[in-house]
């Protein structure tokens, strides 16, 4: 170790600079500090499950045992909280575990209203697991103000909203919904996985909690599973219960998973620009193609929520869905003809992924059988189009 690196010569980044950073800086720096022992610029991975006490039982830092807290997890949590404009975050082993922590912090008799268009895993989690604890979970049309008003009047503890929603890319007016929730005493939870904090920050629109599958855009390379919940009210009872579920139930990410997610986040700003740019190019080409019936993408003027998306988001995202004129068979043919673009579930990674959604949606899903979802990667848009055009012809 070089003798001129001492803890004293490496002051931690002052809090004030972190809060004033723009997001392109935060993705690289938020939550990280130069390692005071070694000067390492990239955070070391702390695999230790336990942290030693001094002679008077005092701990050296904030950590005691890795299920309740770990330096890599703390760095990831601080970074995501900062990106979302929140004050605290709790990281989990998957996006589903993050969602489950919120749902498990509810009480028997509580009622959860969610959008009809919802990631099917979270929908199944609510229906199969959450309801077993006496929490009622119902899906309604969150785009219909009269329905929302009526259902809120009947009483709801939580409104769960995904926007843009998977996989039909409906957009929900967060400002409006959060006002209604507040008036009715309901907690608005927004799954911000599709937009990421680069394009939309729901806490600023009045949401109480933001949830992410970091598995998708935040980590961004399809190589680590994780989730996170963010709050701007860490003193609330709800947040205390979510922390209890995290540390007592222990569905926590490994230090290496946290490190990978944080490493991925470093490039979130530049990746999202490319995802959006490519998706806009492809959406227009699909829209002009004669075998494509509809393109569902909030970046297109033809999308019913285009004006709202342009107001609420700083970019339309990188996921689009197309509906083939030849129906289910057309969707099957299109996907089967792809040569180098993988047919695979998931989204938000650097690789473009294509999925005939019907294959994974559960019975009774509102998703049409002719729908193909495309998570547009960061490859060259022209190369992607050559492959898509060939598969469509
Ligand atoms: C993938 C996903 C989840 C669940 O995340 P996992 O890490 O797969 O558990 C939740 N919400 C949305 C919108 C997703 O795309």
C-alpha cells in the first residue's frame, strides 16, 4: 500500500455534492467512495458474512451481519435512492422479492388495486401468494378515472401501477393518480422497471414507493437478478415494515450481485440513450411495414398515450410490442425466422430480445396472441432492422 494514501488524505465525498449531481454523474458516482484502506476507485466486494467487534463490543462501521447489512448492498441502495430522488432504498434478491416485501408489509384486510396490464409474475405473486395472507388483490383499469375514483371510494391500502406497462405499453398519468391516491389515503407504488430513473422519476410525481427489477435496465446486461424498493419517507411505518421483511425474511442479494448491479448502473445513462434511439427507429420501420398490424410504443404519434408519455417521460423507453396482421401464426412465424436475435424472455439488457408473449402469459391474460414484445438492445439499429425485415418478409 502506498504510504501517501491515508484515510485522512481520502475524505469521503461530501453529501452536498451528491445531492446536486445530475443523473449522468450520479450513475457513475452515487453511493461509491474511494476505499479508504487501499485507494481502490472501484468498490471492493465484501464477501464476509460477519463483521468483528472491538473489545467493548463496538462495531467498526455500520455492519454486523451480512443479512441485515453489507457494504456492497448499502452502496447499491444509496445509488438507486439517489437516482430516483428518494432518501432510502432496500435491495432484494429479485424484482419479485422487492415487490413481495411491499406486499408482505400489508395487513390482513388491506386491499391492493393494480393495473390490468401488469408484469405477469407480479400479478401471479399477488393472486397466489399475497391473497393467502388475507390481503385482497384486484386489477382494475387505472386509465379510467371514473373506475379509479369508484374503487378508491370503496377503500384501498395500495394502488400498484406499472407505467409504461408490460407488454402493451399503456401509460398511466402518475401526477393525477397520486393526487387521487393521496386524497383517498392510499399508497401509490410505481414499478419503474420499464422507464428507469433516466426517463421517469415517480417519487417526483407523488408516488410513495418505487420498485424495480434491477435484473432489467439498471443492471442492464442480463447477468444478474435483483430488485429494489425506494422511498422518500424512511420514517413511515410502511418503510419500517419493508426493512423488517428485508432483514428478517432475508431475501437479500449477494454482495457480488450488488456489485454487478452497481457496475451495470454506471452505464445506465448512455445505455438508455441508445435503447431509446434504436427503439424509435425500429418502431417507425415496423409501423410502415405491411405485415405489421399495430406497433405499441409510446414514442409513436399513433400511440393513444403519446402526449401523456411525452409530458411524463424524458424518452419513450426501449421496449416495443408489435401485433402481426397474420395473427398468432404470424407472430409464431416471425419469431421462428430470427437467426441471431435471441427468442428469450426478459428485457432491458444490451442484447435485443424477442418474445412471442403468449408463450409465457398465464391463462386468462389480457395479452393478444398476435403480440410480439421486443426489448430493443444497444446494437446497431440498421443491423437489427435487416434481421427483423427478413423475418417479416
Ligand atoms: C422482470 C420484472 C419484474 C420481476 O423481476 P424479477 O427480477 O424477474 O423477479 C417486476 N416488474 C417488471 C416490470 C418486470 O419486468
